[in-house]
């Protein structure tokens, strides 16, 4: 395998797009939580469905935060790997790049977990409508 300066740069575009997608998910969830909170308050705290949904969304929000943090960490380590390519040995740079790939994998794993929670929540709502 040839490890060159451009190898860590390959991760840049993918990581940038992932971070944008993560941010969009965060903003969407934030808006949902605000709407559900208003609905809960307007019902004099009697809408237990909204309270349960807010709890679910809170878990998803925490997962997205960790997803974003690991994604940003992966992005930063890719930059460090590129810098180390010039000031250290290629082996040191490669080691940092491998760590950045692991962080990116963790980020993607968290995303898959958050997506599963999201799908389960939607399925619960669909089941409620069938009754």
C-alpha cells in the first residue's frame, strides 16, 4: 500500500458532507423537540405521548452530538496526519490517519444506532395510526 500526502486528503470531502448531514439532523431534531415541548406545555403537561417522544428525541440528540464530535475528531486528525507527513515520518502520519479512520467508523456506527432509534419511533407512530 502506498501512503502519500493525498491519502488523508481523500477523507476531507466525505467527512465534510457527513458533518453537514449530521448538522441537518441536529437542527431537525431541535425543531421537533421545540414543537413537542410547546405541545406538552399547551396541554398543561397532560400529553404523555409528547413527553415520551421528547425523551426519545433527547437520546437521539445525545447520539448525534457524539456522532458530530467523533466526525470532527476524525476530520481534525486527518489534517494532523497531513501536517505530520511533512514534519515527522510517514509511519507517524499513517498511525494518526488510521486513528482518524477509527474515529470516523465510530461516528458512522453512532449514526446507524441513531437511525435505528429514529425508525423505531416512526414505526411506533405508524402502529398507533393502524388501531
